[in-house]
């Protein structure tokens, strides 16, 4: 499995943008980049995913480097409810092979009021 | 609500015992994944099933086994339990490579 590397922790002020980085230098051409977040005492929750192009949804934006070896999750205006552990993972294209979807240690985001 | 149902929510048992955790995936999702989350090891992938067949295996102990039934629900069986097996066990399902939907987990305490 290709591995991802994220900073252990980051801090942000409320209502400011947050950029959460992820390195995945061994990514293969068939890997999608996914982001999930886990709030305390809950299961991980899907945030966003992409393959090559930048992506936007109501929760966040995903910026993918041209060589795909890194990506950045962007929360445009952090709220206290965004405080969570954020995981960047790689999922192989093809449902049956999307398997291991190995999670790393993630980044713990603290949002200060 | 993710649509993935895990039962029971909490389970307390003793060392050496066997337990079964159950997962009902979202309607129509063919893939089921099991993960273990403990304080010192983060979220560890255990095993994946796709439409009844095992597709990927992670760091699953030999004392653990799983299966996916024709109605697509899945069970994770943990036997000869040890104190170190105490953890949150999550099930996730997906219909495609796009999203994993996680259940709220089963908290297993082995005393």
C-alpha cells in the first residue's frame, strides 16, 4: 500500500482558512486521494476525494499537486465543529481492489475561538 | 447517519472468551471493511469483503475471522480474547471507490 504522511497536529483560529497537507510520494496512477475526518467518539466521516484535478464540495476543497505526490485539504473558514482528526488516505481504483484503504495517524486539528 | 449499522454498541467480556460483532452496510453497498481503533495504534485496517468474498487483508490476527453473508451483512468474530483486544471496532461500507461510510463502532472491553 502506498503510504501517506501528515503532520501530527495543527492549530487554527475560528473563521480563518486551514490548509492541511498530505504527502504521498509513492502514489500510483490508479490511486484516488481521499480525506476523512473523525470527531471524538464517532466513526470517520468522508470529506472529499480526487484523482488529478482540484475538487470542491460544500465541506472543503482539495488541491492536488501536478505530480500527485502531495495534496492539501482546505477548510475555507474553520469553525469549532471542524476540530477533529483529519486523515488522508489512498484508495485504489476499482471497487473490489479499493481494499486496504490504510489510514495513517492523521492530523489533529485544533480550532481556537 | 451514515446508513451503516453496527451492533452491539458496547460489549464487555472476559479474557479467553469469543464475541461476534455485526455490521449491516448501506443498502446496495457490496463492500464491507473492518477496522480496529485502539489508543496506541490508531485506525488499523483488518479485512475487506466484496459481495461475499474476501478481497483484502490487513493486520488481522489469526484469532479473528470475518465473513459476509448473502444479504451483505458482515460479522467479525474475535476469539480467545486478550486484554489488548480492547478497542473500538468500526465497520465501513462502500459502493464504489468514491466514499467509505463508517458505522458508529462497537466498543469492546476485555476484562
